[in-house]
């Protein structure tokens, strides 16, 4: 008893904490998905159920929000994914591995991968808008109203791309490194060039790992709001979607509507709908990445 | 590369003279103090949840439960922080006010607790990795020598994983330091330098996100914001770097190749 008591505490207490955490995470996620569904389908407390004009209005608002979010996520992916994969291939295969420059580059990339998103918002403002945007306006001539030198969809996407790039590089490099060295050496021994090794051996073998990293990173950027505050998300806009225009965004809308006064209940259905869609799609990204990762694990077990 | 953006930062910083007015220096101190308060509360909340949970999952739980526990807890990382902030604002803040009778609905305590809960999944996952990296045979050998599971964990597994756990705490801290959305929505956002944890606070990242709108390009305030951003960047890179250094050293001690 004397000796067993701390042991008993250890096993029970940690178990209680872990299972409580498990239960709360599960109920949080399921709660967000299930409890909000009735609201999603029928309006707040039945006050505006059925196919009222309010519901139609909500539907059209929602599609605008989704369009903005989809466009900025897509533009971001177009900019970040190829650059991220190329950088990772360079770091893993081409960069002289012992050189100081490579080591510093890798430290920087790893460090940047964990930098808070506000910083990237600030960098987007300071670089894309104040330097590139203002420069473009100046080149275009002496029009009084700024076209590019102000927050807009393109700058928001590029800022998000800047934010996701280091994370992509880190995860892709990890996937490339997990390809067995023997495969690389065998290909080299058969006379393959470096490019052939990368194209025929590394990318085919590592693509599942690369893809799971990409899906996870894009999913995280999808729900990210803070950089958009700096670079172009607005609460409402009358203009249509364009590269140089501010835009409405799903995740940003949760912030906008969530911080409105609770005495302002008319926006609640839209808010809850946004939350639901945001959580559902984020978890979809997460689940897709998990499925890919389980494929890697199985492949590794097969190889053993 | 994101590195391209660095010169812009330096150019902006060049505009920052040494003649900062006293009032804005005071402002910087209050903001820093706000950040310290929120990060400390967050760590106080997150560590006692994340570490026991990780101990259980990695050391006590049978494997068939472990395969369910870890992915479910990591599912939380997939929920966007705006959603967590929304929940903190609509559920946690009223609940805390009802329980403790705080004078303000939105205050530093709510922000700290919310951020703490938000960093639990990341911290749990990293601590669990650190504990699982200790060879299971060590634990079994200790049991074979007559140790109870608790003694085996405390004397064998914990010391071997301690630096990795330290790295996990540093990473959690860096995330709490940079957390913007949650703090912005539930902290009340007033720059107050007081001691009370139940006062509204404003942290450095929130200041950046709220203040840039009304700030003219090239003004003193503008370069001040970039200075704060730069300090935040430096701090979080330092924390990341330290954590990575620890992890690389650990991997090398185990004879693995670090990335």
C-alpha cells in the first residue's frame, strides 16, 4: 500500500485527465457539427424557419463568403505549393548538406514555420501592399486612387502563401528524407542523373507524405483569419470578386459576426452556419491528411 | 521566399528614431505585460492537462486505446482558432463570469484560459512524441527490476524525455505568445498595466492587428508597430530555435539522423 499508492494515483489520475480531454474534444467537435445542424437547417429557434426571404438571403451571403474563401485558398495554393516543393527538393537533394549556408537556410525555414500569423499579416502589409502594390501604382501612372497599393484579394492570397511556404517546405523535406537511402543509391548506381532520381524515385515514393503535408497546411490556411485582417478581408462589400478588390471571407465573417453585440440576434443564423461550414471543411482537410498518413504507415509496415 | 519580405521590415525599422516619446514607451511596457500575463495563465492551464494526458496515452493506456486516443486529441488541431475564439466568447466568458463574479465579461483570465485550452492539443502531441521516443524496453527493464510503473516513469522515462518535454513547452509558449484571434475576441483589449488577472488586457499581437488600420504609412506609430512585430518575430524564432536545438541534440544522442 505504502509503495503502491503513488502508483495508483499516477495511473488513475493521468487516465482521468486523458479521458476527460478525450471526451471534451469529442463532444466539442461533435457538438459543433451536430448541435448546430438544426440551426443550420431551420434558422434560429424556428423564428425564421422555412424558405423565408431571410433564409434565401443567408444562402446567398454564404455562397459569396464561400466563393471568397475558396478563391483566396486556391490562389494561395497555386503560389505556395510549387514553390514549397521545389524549395524542399533543393534543400533535401541539391543543397550541399554540410555547408553553413544550407544549415542557416534550414534553421530559418524551420524557425519561420512556427512564426505567429500576425507577423505574416504585418509582412504582407509592409511588403506586398506598401512596396509591391504602391510600386505598381506608381509605375502605372499618376492616378489619384490607389489600385494595387491597398488591401485586396491578390495580396491576401500571397500573404497566406508566404505564411504556408515554410511549413510546406518542412513537411515536404521530411517526406523526401523518409525515402530509403538504398533506393537513391541504387538509382545512382544504374547511372541515373540527379533529376532522374528526383522525378522517377523520390517524388513517386514520397508523394503520399508530400500530399498529406500539403492537405494539412492548406487546411490550416483555410481557417486562418489574422493575416486577412491586414490584407483585404472586409465585413461586407458591394463589389464583385477581383484580384485588386477587398473581399468577404468565411473565417473572417465568424470573427465579424461573433464580436457583434449579442443583442443583435438577426445575424446569429448566418454566424452559426459559417461556424458549421468552417468546422466541417477544416475537419475534412484534417481527415484527408489522416487517411493519407495511415497509407504511409501501412506502406512502411509492408516494407519491413 | 518569405525571407524576401525581411528587407521591408528593416527599411521600416530604419525610420525608428531614438526619440520615442515616453507615453508610447509606457504603452509598449503595458502591452508586454499583457502578453506576459496571458502567456503565463495559458501555460498554467495547459501544462497540467497536456502532460498527464500524454503520460497516460504513452505509458499507461493499452495500445488498442492509444490508437484512438491520440488521433482524436489531435483532431482539435484541425479546428480553426476563430471557432475556438467564438466558443470562448459565447460560452467560456459568460461561464467564468458567473462562476467567479468578475467585474468585466472579457478579461485577461478568459483570454489566458482560452489560449491555454487552445494550445493543449499541440503540447499534448509533442509531449507524447517525446515520451514515446524513449525506448519501451527501458520501461520494461525497470519493471523487471521491481519498480512500479510510476517509479519506472519517474526515474527512467521522465528523465530521458525531460528535454523533449521542455522543447514541447517552449513551442506551446511560442504559440501562446503569438495567438491573436482568441485574445483579440475575449480579452477586452484595453491596455491596462495593473496586476489584476481579471482586468481586460491587450497583448502585442493584438495591438498589431487592431492598430495598423488607422496608422499612416511611414509615421512614427507605423514604425513602432513594425518594431513590435520584429520583437515578436525574434522571440518566437528564438523559442522555435531553442526547441529545435534540443530536439536535434536528443536525436543525435539516440544515434538518429536529425532533420
